[in-house]
């Protein structure tokens, strides 16, 4: 098994009187990770894609839940977002104060399942699992091997099955993009036009790394701006894409309300546009590199418990910085270059935010960044 960086952090939180919830897209390895963590221990495993297992958790009394747990020391609730009022159920299980560790996975934000956060406040420890990281793979193979495979990772991404079955990567990714990507979204009451969702996610795939206009997207796919914003929010909650807001503090000409949208996985992005061509045949290599590095930084920060806020920076005169991180009041700036290792910060940024550390992230030095 490829060791997941987050595994030990989760295990350290066992038996603290709270339910542990592991969030992440379908097929990123949540169930596999929990199975690894509970290896050798008898556990009650409930797969909530299964109707009977969902029924065991919905609309139950505390007595019924106590009887369900029985003498088990571990209870795993897989795909918990499928359970109506799952937040209330988790609250009741924790409040029973049984000698049991509750583990739950969710492939979409549990707020989609009737607002988990309200009833379960203070009773959950939440983690996020993403597709495999370059750091995890370097520990499993070697840094030298990952450097050799870097172009493959840029094209096919880092979903576990894609990595372990690289000879079948195209079929796996196409299946993921067509059958799993929208599964939770299409069952959510807010999605009334699945064909619009599919057009939107493809449009976003073609605009990775660029500033996204909700008005332009609305005109492109023939819906109103509110629908675009709502669907992008849902795509975020299902861990398909994430947004970077614009950074602005002092300069009058800074863009203040912009946003850039990235995909959590390059392979999914390429599957959506139907392009798995090698890098030498592509005109979006810079976009692929930027998306890979920004998504890897998300993983790096999460797995190392770095509570950094991530932004991009741009002025009305189109001066820009790919990534700005703010942590504890300190800034750091990054540019992502596949072919051009030299770059410098725009003068307006340097004048406004002097002494900000700056790094150009290239294939030669990305290791320290991720």
C-alpha cells in the first residue's frame, strides 16, 4: 500500500471522544485508508451506498444506535453523506459515550446531507483526503522515479487506480469523469439541469489558470449567473474543483473580487476535455504545470497542518503573481514555470508588499514546494 501522509495524524486522534470524518472525492482512497488504519481490529462497517446500511442509521433512537454498535470498538460509516440527517446521527453516537471510535467517510461535503455542521458541532474531527500526492509517491518509489514520471503525472493525474494501473489510465479516468464525478451532485436536489453541469465543468477545464468570469460562463452555457455560481459551489463541495480568490490589501489598482478555479486532479481535467496528448504536442503545458503545483500545495498544506490562506494576485494592468500564501500575517509569493526558470515579481507587488519571499517553481526545484 502507498502510505498516506495523513494516516498517522488520523490515528493520533483515535479515542478522543469524537467522530473522525474523512472527506474527499470518490475513488481517492478513503475506504482503503480506513481499512489500513483498523487492520487487525474487528469493526462494524456500514456502506451507505447500500440501502440496508443507510436504513440502519436513519431516524434511529439512541437505544437502536447503541444496539447497532454492540461491542464493536470501531464503527466505519462509508459514504456518510448518503444518510439523511447524518449530522444528528453522528451527534447521537458520540453522545452515547460508548468505548467505540466512530469513523466516517464522505465524498461530498456533508452539508449536502441536511446540514451536518449544525447538530454535530464540536463532536467531529474532520480531515480531507486528496488524490495521491507527489510527496507520497516519492516516499513509495523514489524521488528519482517521480522526476522521471513527472510528465505522466501532469497528463494522467494522481488518482490511486490511475497510478497503480497506468497502462489503463485513459479508460479509468474517462470512467471516473463520466460516472463518478457527478454522482453525488446529480442526486442533490439543487441540480436540476445535469447537462448544464457537464457543460460548465468542461468550460472550467478549458479555463484553468485564468481568471474566471461567472457572467461569461453564464453566457457561454446559456444559464443565469446565479446558477453558475451555485453549481461551482457544488463542484467544490464534491471535491472536483477549488477556487483561489484574489489577494488585495493596499493597492487601489489590485483586482479585489476575482477568482481562479483549479481542478484537484490533472487527469480529471484532461479527461473532461478529452486530451491525453503528450506534452510536446500540447499548447497548455504551462496550465498543466500550474494546476499540478497549486493542487499539490493544497495537499502539502493540509497534510502538514499548515493553516495558510492561498490567493492569486493581479492588477487592472494585468501584472500578476500565480500564488500568494498568507500565514500568520506573513506573505510568500510563487510563480510556476515549466520552461522558463527565470521570473521576477511585478514592481507594483514589490512596492506594495516589500520583503515578500519569492520562488519560481520549476521541474528542477518543485520537490521543496510540494
